[in-house]
């Protein structure tokens, strides 16, 4: 990232485990904070129906997230799921 390269695509562990070149490997999952590589946060202005916004806020609050954090998380998960 420091040299301008992008983060590798996220792939399920099962894909790596099925790779014959990695046969017999020991697997460890380590969470690494990569947020600093995404660049500074930017403010945006979006329009959302009031009822949906109330549901978003309630959902975010129940997970101890800000509205912004929830929307970023939801968008990231949707893009990851859709490939």
C-alpha cells in the first residue's frame, strides 16, 4: 500500500486450503487494521427516505455503530458479496 499497490482481494480461507501448493500449511487468522490505507474520510450528502433512515439508525445503534460506520460496513459487505 505504501508503494501505491492495492490490497489483495479478500478470498475465503477454503480457497487457500484447497490450493495444492499450500498443502500441509498451518492456518492462522490475524485481524490487521487496514483502515489507514483507505485514505481520509470524506463527507457525502445522500437522500434516504425518513422511515428507512430511522431503521438504519436503530440498526446501527443496536450494534453500537454510528450511522456512517454502519453504512460503510453495509456497503463493504455488499460489494464483497457481489464480487
